[in-house]
C-alpha cells in the first residue's frame, strides 16, 4: 500500500530538497571546492602572510646574532642578501597547508596545489642563489689585481643571469613543460640572432679584451685618438661610458677602444714640461751661460721636479731662430695631477723670467729687419702736365724740362 500524500509529507520533501541544494552549493560553489575548506584555506594564507614579517624578523635576528660572533663579514653580507627568500618560507608553509585543506594534493585535484608549492620552493632557492652572488663575489678580492674589479663584476653579472635562466628552466620542469625542445628552438633562434647581432658580440669580445689587457679602469683619464678624451665611468658589455671634461657623457663601443690606440694619462709616472725659450740676439755668451746654469739649478733643487737618472733633464742652447737664440728646457714633475702640474709650471715660468731679467737681457719676439743699399737705383715718377683741363703724362723728366726753360705745366719760364 502506498502512503497517501499529505501536506506534511510535501513540506518535508521540500525541506530535504532545499537542504540538498544548500549542501551542494556549500560543497561546490567556491570554484568547485567546499566553501568551508576554502574559507579555512584563506584564513591559513592570511595567517601565513601576517606571520611572514614576524618570522623573518625572528629567524633573521637569530642568524644575525650567530654571524656577529664570527670574524668574517662574508656571512653577514650573505645573510642580508638572502633575507628576502627567508621571509618567503612562511608563505610556502601556508600555501602547503591550504593545498592540503582543499585537497589539491590529491590526484582528483590534478596535483596543481603541489605544483604551486614546488614552484614557490624553486623561486625561493634560486632567488637566494641570485642574491648571494654579490657577497660571494667578494671572495675573489685577492684576484682583483689579476682579473681587475670590472671583470669580477662581469663574472658576478653572468652568474646572476645564469641562475635566472636555470631557475626558469626548473619552473618549466615542475609544470611538466619539456625544456629540451625549447633549448633546441632557442639554439636555432640564437643562430639567427647571432647573424644579425654580430656587432653586439664583437663589442662584447672587445670589452673582454680591454679588461684582460687592463688598458684602463673606471676612474682613469684616457685619450682615444679621434674618438674621445675623458674619465672612464663604467665598462658595460657593449659600450663604455666616458665622461668628457665638459661633463657630457660619451658611450663608446668597446670595439673602438680595442682597435684604436689608447693613452692612459692616469698611469703616468711623471708629467713632462718641454719649453722653447727664446732670448734676444744681443745676449752675450756669459749671459747665455748664466741663464742656462740658474734655470737648471732651480729645476734640480726643487722638490717637485724629478731628478736624473730617473728622468732626462735638460736646459741647453738649442738653435738660432729667425729672431731669437732658443733654449730647450726639458724636465719632468713628480705629480701627475693636472692642477698641481699647472702650479709647478707657473712657478717655473716666474723663475725663468726672473733669471732672464737678472742676466740683463730680454725675451725675443718675432721681428723683421729691412736694410737699404746705397747702390740701389731710385725710381723717379714721371712728370704730369695739364693740357686743356686733362692730365697728360710727360715723356721728359723734370731735369730735361728745366733745361729747356719750361715750367712743369708746359708754359715758358719768365726771366
């Protein structure tokens, strides 16, 4: 026998149906997941993010106290570099518990949650390695003399780029994306790019040659004939930044610095002074000797000038110029600083002028002398007479006209 339908039975079925719908919504409405689990997972993530700063402070503080006990500063710098990745640990733990709560680690969840956790771990590891390169590069300090600081900086940059590339490949591997076909494709792409980027690789190799040859370093004053003169600021992979003396920056391709002669003024051991000093021809032999000996004595006794045999030093009568007897003053200063060198030149110039005046002679200046010979025939201009208001050139000279008894205008002379 069937149970007759009653209003109570219909109400009960309606309530059960509504409850089933509510349970279904609760179980699946949060992107297909249980709303309660999702809310709990969100709470766990919020706690993880909120605890991140406190965890980092506690752990980093503890490790800082341990590194302070050591004598080396390397561990302090490494700890500072990896402080960021350390603060990512609470986030990884929170994401892992949230994944477990929502069941994303099960095969039914496609294992996506575990992949996310693995990805965060890969990011933390390679982030720490990337940041640790800079302090670890200080271990190469003893090799700076052999490799130069710029080359060590290049090696550190290369390592950081390498960790980024390897980290990206590890992420792809975590998500099941095959890396080998991508590398092969990049190889073909690299060949195509290489054919069109020969200039880039040429400058890169030129930069390596400049660094290995130690032609110049940042902070040095260089001159590249026909290219630029100034102070080196930064040596990059493709070009070098040189600051001219008018403070304008010049980016010079490394190939131009490798192929052209480079004068490095910063590495001068001394700085040269080379003057031609001309005195008047009326200067006597004793005066010439006095000037020579006094100037040479001043240079050899001055503490700012280098002495023989370390450098060559001369003060000699060198030549007979068009309007002067010329000395050659050739000497070197100890300082290579431009300002100090100018001060020494000025002091030397004052002393030379004083010595020349004390000798009783003077400096020569360009001049020209004209001599007249008595045997030279003097030109007499022709006489001009007037006829009918016009000037007519006379064929006779003034003496001939006077001999005929005529005036210069052609009229007869009166008695």
